């Protein structure tokens, strides 16, 4: 009898250990980031979205993993100073594709998806207006609305979802093409953060393996024009350069006060304090300038690699992966075909180096807030600091380029400026997180941009150019060229065409 009781007790104990082991997460193995030339990664960045001038922006995200589901954080940030204007969680099953669009009404941009993939909260078929809470209170209502109409998108693989788990079963598409998306299962994610790994593993979470691709297009129906491209992909790899697992970084998608030490999970200088967090006048920030809640996490600076124990290390390595010393591309302004060109110059990791303190006047030494711990590979050079940045009249934080050269198609060039004599040579100033450089056109140009826009007064009709900076900057983007065939409309067919060329860059 005692032997049987003992045997049962041992069996129960073994079963308990076995069950716990089955609910463990796979160890993280990624040690560094690479900008993935193949377009597949753990992090996707859409360098630009717009709803200006009747444009709409559409996004596709593909899970190329044939085994695991994915939990994604999707965050839209404004073009001026990278403020969060909308975020939510998306769950993808293996082979899954998720789609959505951004359009605009009188209240600003709104997000809409008819895709069956699970979102949390459930926003399927709903018109979700962009949120203006993090924009400056002192801005006019018109300016606040306008600042929801341009920006960029971050998409982060927070975790994988293991086959066989309840979470996997509810996000897996059924025979009718729709997953259950059961609230009773998805709401359990509201009690999960990186400090609850055992509970997260039991629910079905595992460490993220990436394998995401993304695409975008900007569509203007009235002008019969489309621009398209692939999202910038950043891959987490191991020491041998192979695709690897990042750390588990899923957080609740709610507005509750987070139960973690905020400074351990973000490099955003508006959310934290410490020796690295300083105003533009050099004084330390005494208290967080914005109160972070659960939906603010994870961001792209949340430690993801086995080699990053602090957000500053994470943000440094991520910025190093995309930083370059200059970009080049083509432009066209040929009047015969009514050609127009806009360049988008987006800096998607700048927020982890500098943020705007809207409680202060733009000319105050406390308007710019820096995280001095985000540095280049030499562990000393900062990408953005007080001496290399400024603030424009709109409150956008600016950084100067060091030189630019524009060439025509016949080898002529103008250095350090977009104007030839007798004009004054100018160096391009990147004001805002997402900058649009319109060639010669002071009107709507191609994209209708207005949040962080400037005009390059090149005299050359067509050609190419380089924008350079001696201190590397995390710049990505494309050249958007619009052409019109005057005879098209007269003959009953569309005569407007859009060309998108990604920037070339040097490290």
C-alpha cells in the first residue's frame, strides 16, 4: 500500500515536472541585428504612410513561418517627432497574411482592416481613429489632425505562438478561412509580460523567430496613381549570422500602469530618468515627462538580443544596423511629362535618442530630451545630441546633413546645395522623424506632404543626387516619381504613373 502511494506520488511529481518542461520557452539565441537584404526579419519598418491629398496607405504582413504563429506589435508613429498615434496587437497563424489600410476623414487618419486575422483588441471591420493624446496640447486642432496624416510604422515580432496551445488554436484559421479569436483566450494575454515567462509559456507563447515580410503601397484613386515597396526588414541573428530567436517581449495591450521597471524596457527619453536622460541644456531629467502604460511596450528598444541587457544597448545595436553615412537616388522634373519627385528620408530609430518635450517652449533648453546612452559602434559617438540638432518653427527636431551633391544626366553637378549661381547654396536640414524633400515643386508635389516637408530648388530637370552626413544617421526611404501622359485622359485611359525607387546607401 505504501509502495503504491509512493509510486503514485513519484509519478505525479514526474508528470508535474514534465508538464512544466513542456511549457518552457525556447532559449533566446540572437546576438545581433542585420538589415535583411532579402526582406525577411523580426522587425519590419514601413518608412512612410500618408493620408494627405486624398492618399490612402495599405499594408500587408506575411508570416512565412510554416509552423509557428506570431504575436505582433503594430505601432503607427507621427512624422514630426515620432509620437505614438495608434498601436495594437496582431496574431498571425502559419502562412497567414494580414492586411489593413490608413485613410482620412475630417478627424484625421483612421485605420481599417477587413482581414480575418485576430487583432487585440478586436478591430475587424471598424473605423479606428488615430489617437492624438501624445501630440502637443498647444497645437491647434487643425495641426493635431494634420499630424495624424503622415508618419511611419513599426511591426515587431513580440513572440511566437506554439502549435497545439490554446492560443494557437484560437488564432489558427478554420476551414471557412476565419479563426475563432476567442475573447476568453485572448484576454489571458492581458496578464502577461516578460516577467511572467512561465505563465506566458503555458498560454502558448514562445521566443520570437521572425520570418516576417511586409509590403506597402500608397494609392490615390482620384489621381490614378500608386506607389509601392517592401518594408525595411531587420533580422535578429546568432554569432554565425543565422536566423535566431529573440527574447520574449510581449506586453498586455491595455492602458494599465505597467508592472515592470520602465527604465529596463525602453530607451525612449520621455518615459524614463537616469544618468543618460538629459535636456538639451545639459541638465538631468528629474522625473519621466510622459507616463508610460502597458500599450507603450514593447517598443523597438526593448531588449531583444542575448547581448542586450539594457534598452540603450538594444537601441544602439538596432540603430547601428540601419545607420548609413549617406543616401542617393534619382529625381525627375521633366515638364514634357509633368514629372514630379519627392524623396522620403525617414529615421525610424531616432526617437530612442531624442524626443520633444511639448510642455516646454520650442526655444527652451528643455524642449529637446536626449538619451545619451544610444551610441555608435565605438560606444562613444551619439547619433543625435544638442550640438548637432535644432528645432524649427513647427517644433520639429532637426539635424543638418553635411553635404549634398546633385547631378544632371550629363555629368554636371552642384555641390553643397540644391541651387546653382546666382542662388545661395544650401545644405539640407532634416526636420522631423519623416522628412519629405520635394524637388522644385512648392505645391502639393507628389505626396502632398506638409508635416515635415521642404523644397529642393534644383535647376537640373532630371538627374540624381546624394545626401551625405559625416556622422551616420538611421535614414531609410525612397524616391517617389510621378509622371503624366497628357494624351492619356484625352483618349479615355489613365495617363498618370507612379515610380518608387528605394534609396541606395553607404555604411
